[in-house]
């Protein structure tokens, strides 16, 4: 991989907050749902950890997790702050590199994965669509046996207990995933504070995401008897009931991980 022609990085510097294992839930979901596409890539699949922060932990961990499902995977950590790139340099190794850049992504060729966690939270909601479009334009196209590259953009708390992310392909958004450490959850709507920028200001009456979280809380309350079997069983029952009215796209295997994935169209903001 060689850098693209030098350009001024696009974007602004984030706070840089990061912790080991902060993105483990997102990484495990990517490995489980996108691993087959990564393995089928003709060349070594390239993943970008966009805006990895003040320390390179998340890029290092992404490489290890992807290689459990795609041994040829390569990761490039991209940061807009040159000092962070310099600090990460000692962690570079076979399959892992660090570059100075922003939303333009200074990596040649089409990408199989772009992970942008906690990057857009500081931007205005009106800026999200253009960033999504720019990043999706860098993804590998769909082929006969692949849905193409994947952009995962979302938000999590500081220690990775609660996440919400949007998955996008070359043609735009596909799904929204809610993921949590079930033992820390009082009700599903606790995840509202981690909605990605495209949705967080839409958690108001009249918007689909607000209705979804309302119905999820109701299903959670109705599943209270299952709490005696543990939070996991309660979550599974609540999601099963929720799926009667909402287009849940995954199944019990993912629900057991404290996840649920819903079609983007059902939660997309109203015009």
C-alpha cells in the first residue's frame, strides 16, 4: 500500500480519548458479520481505523481481531493529529501502519473496511451525510460473491460497555446495531446517549428511533419474568418480541452477545 498524493487532511482534531478494549464489541461484530467478505478478498483486505485517538490501542486490537477471521488482513490507523501518528509509530508491525490524514483517507485503492468510532460526535448533524458519502466512495464495490466494503460509524462510552453504530456499504447505510454489556443495563433506552450523530438529536417524539427505543423499553419490561434466568435471557426475549414490529436483521446468536441489529430504513430520520 502506498499513500495517495499528499493533501491537507480533511476534518478536525478529536479529543483523542481511547482505552484498551474500548471497541471490542464493534470489532467482534465486524469479525462475525464481515469476516467472510474479508476472507474472499482477492488481495490482502485493507481496513482503516479512522481517528484512532491519542494512543494506538484500537488499531492494534483491530488487526488481531480481524486476523482471527481473515489472516491476510492489514490495518492502517489514520489520525489527523501528527503528534498522535508519531506516538503510534513504535507500534507499527507487519500488517499495521499509521498515517497522517482525515476523511480523505491517505491510503491507495479501495478499502474493505473503514471503522470510524467516536469521530463524528463533535460534528454537526448536517455534516454527517457528506462524510458518509465521502467515506463510502472509498469502499470496495460489491461483486458477485461480496456485498463490497463496509463502513462502521458510531459511538461508545469510555470503557466500551455501550455502543450504537451504523453499518454502511458502497451504496449507503444498511443497518443500526445496539450493543451493550447486559449487566450494566437498566433499560434499553439507556443506549440513547450513545446514538451516533445521525440519530442522537432525533430521539424525540415523532422520530422512528424514539419509537424504537420506546417499544424496546416496553418489550424489556414485559420480559421481566425472564430476569430470573439472567439479563441475557431477558434481552433475548425482549428482542424476540420487538422483532414482531421492527425489522430486526440478526438472530439469537448475536442477541446472546447483547446486540440487536435493525434495518437502517426503519430508524432513519424523517426528512
